[in-house]
C-alpha cells in the first residue's frame, strides 16, 4: 500500500485523485490533504479519508481545525505547511496539484526529502526548470527512472500527471531519448478554435465551457487562450530534456490521442484513451503498476474520425507569447506565468475582456529586464514584479 499526500485536494485534480484512492482503497492510503480555502469540502474529505496531516491556506482556518480535531490530526498552514507536507516522513508519493507558482515550494521540499512526486502543477517547472533540474541531479545523482532505460532523460522522482506529459512519459518508457526525432504535444484547441467569434465579446461562462475536459477555472481559461499549450511545451522541454526545436504542437479536437513521440526510424508511438484525467492521475500514483479503472473504454469504431492540424498563432496570441518566451527562458518564463495568472484572474472576475488577456501579458513581458543566470530568489522576485505590473495593466483596461 502506498501512502499518498495530496496538495490541493479540493481542486479538480485533487478531487479526482481522491476518486482514484477511493477506487483503489486496498492499494492507496491518503495520508495527507490540503486546501487553500475550501474548508467545508476539506472537512468532508477528512471525515472520509482520515489523514494524519492537513494543511490550510491560512492560519485562521488551521486554528479552527486544530480546535475541532484536537490532537488527532497534525494541522499546518501556508506555504511552509505545504513544504512540510511535501517532505512528510510517512508519504511514499506526493501529488502536487496546487495552482500557480506556489507549487515551487513543495516541489523543492519533496525533492530534497527524496520523495516521488506526481506533478500536476506545471508552473513550477515552467518558471524554474533549470533550478529544479539542477537540484534533481544533485539529489538523485545515482538514480535512474524505475523501469526506464538508463539513458532515458525523464526526471527521476517526478511522474507527470498532465495527460499530455503522461502520454509522452509512457511512450518514452524503455526508449533512448537520443533516438527521439520529435515530441508531439496534442491539444483540443479549447472552446473557440473552430468558431468564428469576436474574442472581445467572449463571456466568462463561454470560456469556461470546455468541450472535452473537466478542469479548474484557471486552467480552463488557459485552454481557451491556448496559453496552456505553450506552458506545456515549456514543461515538456524541462521534464524530458528535449530541445524546443524537437517539440511540436498539433490541435486534436477529439482529445483521444494524448501526445505522441516520433523516433528517428520514422516510427510514431502515441497514447490513446477517452479524455479522463483519472487515467493519468492513477498512473502517476501507482507507477510503475497498472490497475483496472472505471473509465469508459475507448472504442475507435465509435470515434470514427481523428483530426489533427497546426495551431493558429494569429488567432491565439497567448500561445505565440509563450513560444517566444520559451526561446529566451531564464526569468522571462516567470514573468509570462505570473502576468498570465493575474490577467486570467482579472478576466474571471470580469475586470477585463477575454481579448485583453494577451495584451496585459505582452506589455509586462516587454518591460522586463531578463536576468541571464537566475537563482531561485531572482525567479521569485521576477514573479512578484510581474504580478504588480500586470495589476497596473489590468487597471488601465
């Protein structure tokens, strides 16, 4: 039985991870859970799963829970609490599904503690991929990915949860990355890819109506702007140690092929399944084992048609901004991510138009002075600076 800690248990990924734990209760014990602010749902999860440690977003909620559960559960709070949970001695695997740059703190803590991480937070690698990879090399100098060939460049101790990266991870298993010609990341295109719509008139409700996936609000808006695909390409670069010129993007509306790997011999290996995040969540938690699921099986005869096309960078400027930032990297990725988080939050609160999201990001990016060899403090300062500047731009809209 694996002891599982879930950071972000009340979010979309966390809730689905608990569904997996419920389904595989003889294989998985939920040892720790956390929520930023949804204390009512967190208490329901505590009652069902009886974790040993819990973390809340603020100390006020933590104090309330300590009084209620007395000494039966260890109650933590804030970023420090997340870091403590990520290195929790009883944990065999830590699922990091918190949203945004805050994910970098528990990721570093888990790596230093030698934990296996199921990573659903892409921002941590996007903004600090070089730093994370350096830390991994120091911590796991003698470690190779279990079940993978020694030459495979998949990051030891990190198993991807995103369906696209999980697909690549599985396609690369037992393969030499020197034989990879291209990684092909797929994306549904979101709700507007095939529609002729005025982006300035798109409502929050329309943008949140994703045609294929059940996700949190922020990532759903990122999917609508295609920023999500840009962030995934940056993440894939760091996660699989593949140069950007070997990472391609294809729009695939059916969301059946979750990504592919093209090899030098012209072979292409892909992962096919119905669009259901529980599949990649379960694989990350139980890796390298596979267990039966309740997921609807794929029947290609019912699907009948699989479509693929190149992305439209003119229609989706957020994607182009991300791809351009990837070429520079360094602190620019942190500025991209932070300004996007602020702009998306402003759109969700109906403070700006959907068409303003890329404008806010671009203006902040243009003002940033890139630091060529950043340390973690530089990354965090760039993140904070970008948030302040993005809020100024939101106020101007």
